C-alpha cells in the first residue's frame, strides 16, 4: 500500500496543479522511487506499507480479489489519516509560529498593529492598546482621545493603502494615561499570500517625539552657529583690514612661538612661508625667533624692546621698537602673542622734525616780542622838535 489517490490533494486542487504525489502514484506505471515520496503541492511525506497475507488453497483467485479490495479500502483510509495528520502538524507548527510572533509583538516597546483584509480586524500589542483601547475607569475626555487616535490612525492607514509608494507617515496621537501628545513615525508594510495577493498590512509606530525635539534643537543650534560663524568672519575681515592698514609690521605667533600670521610689511622683513634665501632675511628671522621664544615663555604679559633688523626697502639696518602682548584662552593659558614693530628711526626723525618746528615757533615768538618792546624815554625827548 502506498500514498495514492485518484483525486488531487486540496492544495493541488486549489492551485490546479498536476504534481500531487497521490495522483502521480495512482498513475504510475513504473517502479516507484521511495526517496522522492514528497508532495510538491502540500509538502506531505508519502508512505509505503507492505501487506503479507496467507491464503487458503481453495479458491485462491476469489481470496485475492477480496484481499485486493480490502487493501484498496485500507489504502484510502490511510491516505486520509496521513493527510489529517499532515494538516494537524502544519496547524500545530503555525500555532507555534503565531505564538512566538505574538510574544515578539508583546515584548516590543513600539506600538505594532496588524490589519487583516477584508475583515476589519486589528491585532495590536500592549503598547498599541495604550493609544487605541479605552482603559477601565477613564474619563470622558480619555474616551474621546482614544476615539480621536483611532480616527487619525484609520485616516493615515487609508492614505498609505491608497498611495502604495508612501510607506511611512508622521502621526500625532494622545497618550490617554499621561495626557500628552506623542509624535510617531508610522512605518507600514503589506502582507501577501502565496499567490502574491495582498491580505493586509503591518504597521510599526516609532516614538520620535524626543528625536524631533533634539532635531529642532540641533537645527536651532546650527542656525546660531551659522550666525556666530558669520560674526566671526566679519570680525576676522575687520581685523585683517586693520592689520593691513596699520602701517607697522605685525607678527602673530602661537603658544609655541611659531608664527601663524604676518602682515605684508612683516613679510617684507621676514619673508613668506617658504625658506628665505637672502642671508639678511635669515638673520632677521633668527632675531625674531629668539625674541618670540623669550617673550612667549616668560611671565610678562607685555614687553617693549628695541630690535635692529635689516630693511630690504632702504638696504640698511633699522632700529624697531617691538611692542608685544599675550592673548589667553579660557583656561588662562597663552594662546597667541601679538608683536607690533615700529620704525624707531622714523619715529626719531619725526620727533626731531617736531622739535625743530617748535624751536622755529619759539624763535618767531621771541622775534615778535623784541619788535614789540617800547623805546627808551631819552630818545623820545631828544627827538622832539
């Protein structure tokens, strides 16, 4: 006896398939392959049973016919019994799978809702019941909040069903227990049968209230940062404009006495970033490095010192008055040093010119005073007619 039947199994009949194992065994005319006794339509494992009977010598043909009829009837019963057992095992496996899925759903902190079509049945976990089921002892306002939540969710779900491309939607619901609005991102995915027929949707709602608040704060801070950057840029442009128009060489160094900024006049004295080739410029750089190291690592906040440097414009050494100051960071440590070089010789020439001008003005005043002095009385008497 083998698993065979003149009619197809339920799955093969529903899908109109001809590869049912029972039907193939019924039509088989060749030797059976027992290792292939699996139905491709329902996945049922076939069976084979060997029947041994001892017949009497009298009327053997009659006994064989009765035995054949009995075997066929037993085979039909076995076919049904094995099929029932197969369906039972499948149902038991499905129940186990459903139980595990329900346990997963209930353990999730996010609301999960499964909507089955065409019957309007909703399967939801405890997190979803907080928003869509009226709890016991709730006030009338809480009932209205639950009704509003269901209405909003139904509208959002209908919109997502109509627009198949839109798989997510922002949804604001009311927490009935806390009485606060909660912003969710509802992400939905359709469920399909084996025939690729859409049977329903599964919606997972993620609480993005804190995330959106953080996003708004980040955006606000970003705007403030952009405004601060614009102010810094304007201040930097103003500082650069002042530095370029001061008229004196300016050197800015960091806390390790390394130069970070030179104005155009300072570049003329000490060269650019590239190594200098002129020995006089190299000598200027050595003097500047020694001065910056001495001032940066000293305890003084300010320093005034005269430095003799070679001036490429005049081709001679010029005495400069170096005035330096320190800029401190928030921890009170030196961040930068600023040094301004003033041409001492030009300043002395200016003082000399101012002194000469004052001397000339004093001589003019003295001459004017001598001219305005009164004549003696005798000369006035003798000159009278």
